[in-house]
C-alpha cells in the first residue's frame, strides 16, 4: 500500500482524489466494491446502515457525482478504465 501511495503522490500533488470527468456511480463494479467494503470493515455497507452511494462517498470514491481517479482505477467497470 505504501508503494501505491508513493506512486499516486507526484510532486506533492495527490491525483487519487481527482474527479474523473464523465463518470458516475454507474461506472463502479458494485460487487467488487461490496467485497472490499466488507473486508475493510467486517460488515457490508447495508449492515452498517449505508446505501451504496453513501458508502462510496464515505470512502471518497464518489464526489460531486463523479468518481475519484483512485475509485475508478480500483473499482471501475472494465469498459471505463
């Protein structure tokens, strides 16, 4: 994980949080994200009382209706990546 963070940070700019134009919640592979969320928190986002959209926002994957670059790379459907 340290190596990934190092690669993302370039000249003190963090590009992982950058919003990607013309993306939306529909471009996320919901199953992949759900598996990640459950491994990370020990419960599904449903069990935590969150909607899919709320969980994406909490993890800073969805902002202003668009996906972050990191969110798209890690959880995006293949046709968008």
